[in-house]
C-alpha cells in the first residue's frame, strides 16, 4: 500500500472506533503526512521505517523549534498508526513502541477575574450592528461563562436544545459524549431574548423561500452555524470594548474562568470535571494550581511583610 492508503485506512478506523472529533482526525492526518514526507526524502516509507528514523524525525522537529506539545502529538499519531499497522498485519513489528516522547510541561491556563468577566458580559450586550446581533452576542457570552462549554460545543448547539426555557442544556462533547450543564438566570434571560430575535429572522427566511437553520447560532458558513474562527474574533472585539487587552483572551479563557471561579467559590472538583466534560480528573486538577497561584499573588501583593 502507498502512504496515502495507510493514512486513510488508519483515520477511518480511528473515526469509527473512537468516535474522534473531526479536528482531531484532521490534525492526525496532517501529522502523519508530514512524517511521510520526511521518510520520502530519505527513500523510506511507513512500511520500511525503523526506530532510528522515527527518532531522527523527532530530533528534526525539535531543532526546527516546534513546540513540545506539538511534538508529543506527532509522536502519538505515529505510535497509533504503527500499533494499528501491527494489529492489521501490515508490519511484523511496531518501531515506535519504545520511543519516549518529550515530557509534557503543564502551563497554567490564563484566566480572568470575576470583574473582567463582568466587563466582558456587559460589553457583549452592546457589541453588534443591530439589536439582534446584540442579543446574539450577549447570549453567546452568557452561555459560555454559565456552562464552561468548549467553543466548538457552543457554536454548534442545535436550537432544539434551547427550546422551552430550559434549566439545563444537553451538550455533545468530545468523542460524542453527552453531558448536562445548568443555566444561570442571566444566561436563561439572554437565551430567551436571542431565541425571539433569531426566530423572527428565521421566519422571514421561511416566508421568502429560504431554508431555515437547525442551529441556535445560524450562519451562511458551510457548517451552517457560527464558526470557531468567527467567535475567536468576536471575543477579541468584546475584550477591547470591555477595556481589556485582547492579548491572550480567547473563548477558552472564558472556559478557564468558569472553572476557576467555581473552584474559588467552593465547588467540588468532581463536579467541575463533569461540567467541563473532562474524561480524566487530572485535567481538571490544573485549576487547583491556578487558584494556588492566584492566592500567592494576592498575599505577595497585599501582605504588609511582602512589600519591599
């Protein structure tokens, strides 16, 4: 089999067996294509590569300045490809099995203070060219902060999930796993206002013979809903309108703020894990370190003996 065939069959199997997200599948495909190109330049292929070739590839990535996390993901894709090839009988060995990847460095996620979030929520209400856009943007930010959803989960919400003034939202997360997230009163109010504006627009489309959307946040984009890239831009615009520096503020920053503020106000770590949709609680535990750093900063800033 040629290289493209190896990658295609492996990705098809991964998509079917693990129900991996499209973005994950695309990332693995790009990673493996890059490794294949490296091998080709050395007159090798997936079928003939040995452990030293894989290690040389990782060294080349390191020398190019590639981030540690990206190199770790590349190795993960290569390992999984060769494990699959071994199980399918394409190879009699797994040359990547014993290779250790770069140790992951856990950087503390950037978050926002409660005051920062309040300013963002207020600014979102005034961001937009029309009243309908004001309602839509306010709804997006209220839902994001109230639930801690990932941006992909938020923009792809079906409108059916928001009908009937719900107390909870059903969210489909990574790997197709579903979870329930509660809505705060401000989020429910914002949702109700946006639904009314959205439905008015959709009714006009229906009367004019245009197709209506099944998504809560419709868009003419190919997917039919607001895109992640569009929302990233909106977050930066709202941050500027709120008087904050947009540097480092992303939709994920709001997700971090959701988790950090819950923990600071006494929420159980297991509850936060469930709300965020983390498969492993070790992922959620990073927020305890964020809180520790925040407390240390407060002491060093305000304690009289900490002053120079």
